[in-house]
C-alpha cells in the first residue's frame, strides 16, 4: 500500500477507495491510443485485475499517440495485448494483466463479459459503431461502462450506469468525435486528456461517489472544455435502456468491409485464407500475422482471416479491392 501513499492522501479517495481499486476487475476494450493510456494509469494506481482486449499488432504509425509500445514492438509485429502486458507487468507486478487477442463483435461480447465479470468496462475503441454494441451488452448484463472518444483535437467522456441516459439516448447529443480519425486525424494531447477523464470516472465510481453524470467534451487545440448535465436527456422510450431491444447485439453477420482509424480498411475472409497461397508479395510472416504488398496496397493478414489494407480513403475503393481479392483467392489452391 505504501507505493500508493500519495493518491490515498487525497481526501475524496483515501484508503478505502484504494482497497476497492485493488480488488476491482476492470476491462479495457481496445489497446490503441486511449486503451494504452488508460491501462497504464490504472496499473500505476494499483488496479486488482486488468483485462485488455485488442486484435491488432503494433505498427510504427501507432507510436506517436499510443503509450507502452516501442519501435522494436512494431518491427517484431508484436500483438498489442502481449506488448501491453509485458510493459505493464514491468510497471506494477502486483496487478493481474489478462490479454485477450480477439475482435470484439456481436458473437462474442456477451460471452467475454460473462466469463470475466468486470466491475467496469472502459471504452477505448477507435470506431464509433462498436460503442453501441458495448452499450447494449453492458445494459443487458447490468455492467457500468465509461464511453470515451477522441478525433482530431476533440474528445468526449461519459460514465454510463444506466440510471441516467444510455449511449443510445444521447445519440443526437454526442459531439463530432463520432467522426473517423482516418479522415480527421488525431492529436496526442487529446488522447492523454480523455484517457485521464475516463480513469477519473472509474475511480469516482469505485470510491462510492458514482459517475459524474456529466457529458464532458474538450478541444485541446482551441483549449476549450464543456460539461453537460445529461439527466434530462434520458429517452423515456429508448429502445435499449427502456425497451431492452438489442439491435447491435442480435446482429449475426460482421461487415465484410469496415473502415478503421488511419486510412485503414478491414476486409474479412474465412480464416482458412491465412494458410492459403496469397496474391501479391509476402514481406514478413509470423504465426499470427502476415505482411504483404499487392499493387499499391500494404496488407496485414491476421490468422482469423481479417485483412487490414492501408492507403484506402474511400469505401468504394475498399469494396472493389475486396471483390478483386475474392476472385484472386479463388484462383489459388487452398
């Protein structure tokens, strides 16, 4: 407990809140920019168990805004969850770190939440649609969660315990951080600030004070800060928190083409593709991932059949490439 002396001296936190934090199971969904900063703070503060979920490898373009990772991690194509665990264990060996290398989707999110039973889920995802899935799954299983988003220089945070509005209730109120950083980019200062506010909501909740009930928005370039009391924004006929209709959770199919952060599109193929002869030129390969070039594109193929394509700016181009890859793959032996 001595290592946490300075934070326990803060009157509104204290020894009891520290004990709550040390016995808490926290789940960070996403090990990118927000996720790495959130994870590092929670580990330094002494969280009991931290579950980190992500599906990607470390790349050089991550390093300007994502904590924990190094150039060597990028050169070695290290899975983000494994690299994060290694660094976090060096920071605080008393925290149990559970890395889960998987894509969060409608087919697995409920099972993951039931298995690990987190006290709080912290959103650190880099595309907006997945947050509505988190909202539905957490409501169904009665798990509080913290929404956090950052694009450009803007960010927003909101702690959701379902006593007030859920994310679906706030759909028309949320700021433009729902945009994609693939188009708008992202500046590192807003990442650090939003991650700090997410962790602040977590420790408020664990200290017994509950979430702030504020939708917090910031702009780190214009140096602006705003809070909105959201109690009055609860939709009394919300499809999720009132009527328990889970549209995202009940979807059976993942999109074959999906836009991500950083001018990257994900194309989804059958997992057998990983062991198949592939079009283009293989640059590097490991047991989990293969790096290829095809025409002007840089491709990252994962063992589960996901292919990240770098350098596409339009959905139409991504759709055309997906169709072309399907045709090419059919020409190669399995």
